[in-house]
C-alpha cells in the first residue's frame, strides 16, 4: 500500500467528475425533452 495520496485523490476526483457529467447530461436531456413536449 505504498501509493501516494495524490494519486488516489486525483482518481477519486476524476470518478466524481465523470459522475457529475453523466448526471448533468441526464438533466439536460430531461429538460430538452420537456421543452419539446411543451
């Protein structure tokens, strides 16, 4: 377990960023579909 903390934090940040991107994409898609239906 001789891994620097920086590497883990960066990887965690990357994962979080990807999750946020996915969430944001879903929200945008929902909003777009709502606008189309209206």
